C-alpha cells in the first residue's frame, strides 16, 4: 500500500503543479498538459543505477523506490497515449473512435499477456540470436498494433517491454534478453535519441530562459518531494525515509524527454523555453539523486532497511 500511495501522489501533485502553472502562464491546455506530464514522471532505470552502485537496491527502501518507479509505467502509458490522441485526433469521428480503439488495444494486451508466456514455455530457445530475434519481433508487433489503432508505436513498445517481463520466468532467458537489449539500446537507440534531443535544444537557452528553467526545476523538485511526504499519515515510514524516496522519485531522464520531443514535433510552434526548461529540469533532478543518496546513507546508516 505504501508503494501505491507514493507512486500515485508523486505523479498527481507534480502534474497539478505543472498543469496549473502552464494555464496561469498563459499557455494552451495542451502545452500545460505536456508540462504537467513531464514533471510527473520518474525513471526506475536512472534510480536503479545509483542504488546498484551503492549496493542498496535489495533493501526495503530500495525496493519501494524501484516498485514505485515501475508503477509509474502505468502513468507513462496514460500520458503518452493522451498526448498522441490530443495531437492527432483533429476530428469528431476520431474522438468517437478513440474509446473503441483503446478497448481493442487493451483486449489485445490481455490476450498477449496470456498467450506469449505460454509460447515461451512451448518453444526451445537456445542461442542468444533466438532470444534477440523473438524479443524484437514482439516489440515490433506491439508497436504495429498500437500504431494501427492510432495509439502510437511508443505505447506499444512500452507494453511489449512489460509483457516480456511477465513472459520470461527463467533467469537464463532473462539474462539473454537483457544482454541483447542492452547492446541494442545503449549501442544504437539511446545515443541517437539523446543526440536528437541535443540537436534541438538551445544551449544558450540556459541564459535566455533562466526564469523558466528555475520555475520548472522548482516545480518538478517540490512536486515529487511533496508527493512522497504527503503520504506520511498513512504509512509507517519515517520522515527521513520519505524524504529520500522523494529525491529518488525526482530521478528522471527518460519518458518525459520522449513526451516533449513528441510535443516539439507534433504541436505547432511549441515554445522552446518550455522544451529547454524541461530538458534542464530532467538533467538536474536526475543528477541530484546520487548525491542525496550518499548524504542520507552517511547520515542515517540504517535508513534503507529500518
């Protein structure tokens, strides 16, 4: 229950702050939605790296942070789906068909969750190439289905990842898939994705939009921290533990960058000050967590397990 409350509050409060700021600042509701969504999300991957390096991933607090970040996948899918709908559904008929398309995609997901694990158990995969090929085929298939239903390939790819996690019950299979996907993502996809972000960001924007960067940074930081601390009356976790979780929930650097890149490409005249501010916010809040973690581990030696 602690994890669910933290995950929900750490998404809801930053979203409200970001959306409210966007509206008050005079931006459209769509841009305000992008701001709120970007502030709301966290990344279990960037948290996990810091936790693994300090050998505290398999602790009580480490698992809470990681599971809360994993639950965030639901909100990632929701925000990405809504954004893709908002930027593409320009007709009444498109909006009417949307619920039908989402229901169809959900039914497809449930069928895949049931059938794919059985498929893995039936076939005999021995080589790394077999696992790699099957993993890619599942990812592409889910992306194609979600694209056909106008929900977007990114959503399908995220769902494929979740299904693969459920499908692979054997440690040997998990390691093979993880090895191949790391080679693909870290060797090809991630470098080009961040290169794309870097090419479109105005580095001089740090000096051109300092007020906007500061506001977005503060809203993102405070939102995640408040979302973690607000659950104190409903949990047995200590205040310093919730504070450390708040720093962990501030670790970003993945899906919010996907959201603003989609917004930049799909929303006409998307404001560069918002794009720049969110990129800097993602970088800064992600870099803070390892330092905060070191500080709390030193000051409170038993904080991760007590």
